[in-house]
């Protein structure tokens, strides 16, 4: 069935609610008539990051400057590919939230053109001009549209980041899979907290590698339905599993397909879903 593209007005309401739900999302919303953010102020669109080496270099320098104080505090000296991986991880998780958010809230999949989403190199903040979205009646069709929207937006960026991150194609698409699964999980937890439905507090290590509570089964199921595996170019599946604590409570978790390299900045604080974090350590932190 053909997708029904509509104007952006419902998306503005969706994003305002999303900003209330997701305190870690630093986003400015732009109306159609507002001027675009300028490279002179350190703003670069996704299109510019993908096509202009100077824009990408400025963004990478901004990320390196942001992680430097934390690295100094922990006695580490991350190499350039660590900053590149952290920046790409930040962008992939953020854009996954921006696309999956309206899908979660209102069954709308935004169409985010690379020229309508900007990254602020000095801070990592984002600016978005919402435009069209896709609505479809079937759940499976809408999930496929969600995956396609993410893939279409990030594919040019992956090509640009391949060299700086020192990652191959499969590893890069594994990052996308991880961050989309994590974004859906995070959104479900935030909605659960807002509705008062969670019986336990959600504990987050970082927004892309967080551990939820036993009251977020819906978020886990949503992520697994979007990412069941076999949805190339996305690699692997959401693949959640359950850990049983000594108190008998169960905790959903997953292991990332690849490492986001946060441990290279803070060796004592690998993400809770990191392949380097064993299950006994996950349970201690839960």
C-alpha cells in the first residue's frame, strides 16, 4: 500500500512531547520559515557532514574537546578513532530517537532529510526542521518504514565515518542496529515512567546503554518487533534476554553487537550492555 505523506504540523506536537519525555535529548525545533543554523556558528547539517570533509573534521574536533576533560580525569588518552566512534554513536542514537519517537507516540514515521537535521560541533546539540511523515495502517508495514527511514538517513554518514572510526561496513551497521534498539527501549521506559506504570526505577548508565526495570516489557517487545533479525543492511536482532537477580527479580538486558568505546575514556564505566560487561557485573549495577 502506498505510504501517505503528510505535512509536518503533527510532528511538532510529537517532538514537544518527546522533549518532555527524553531529558537527555538536546534539540531545537525549527519552523518552516526560520533561518537554517549556520556553519559560522558551528552548525553542520547531516548532508554537510556526509559530503564535506571540513565539516566532519570540525564535528570530530568538537567531540574530541568534549571528551578530553573526562579522559584527563581518568588518566586516559583516547585516540582519534575513539572520538569519531563516540560522535557517530551520539548521532545514531539521537536520530533513532527522533525517528522512533513519533512512531512510538502516534504511529507516525518522520521523513528526516539530511539537509533538515543539524549538529552543533562545539556542544553536540541538534536542531531539526520537521517536514513530512509516513502513516500506514499495518504494524509490520510501519515497522518496515521505520527501519527504512533510519537506513536512508544514516547511510551517507556511515560512508563518511568509516575512515575516522576505523570500522568496516558490517560493524557500522551493527552500531545502527544497537542504537535503534536502544532508542526504542529508552523511549518505552520513558513512557512507562511518565504513566507511572513502572514498579521499579529505571537506572541508566548512558542513554544508549541503559538498563530498564521489570515494568518495561512493552519496550523490549517493541524493539524486538522492529529488529527481529534478517533486516539487512541492519545487522543482527535486538535480542533481549533476562537476568535473574539474587532477590528473584528479573531484568531485561541485551549485549551490543559492537562496542561504542566509552570504556576507552572511562575504563571503570563500560556501558551496561557492552560486550565487555559480564552478566554478574550487570546484575550488581542493576
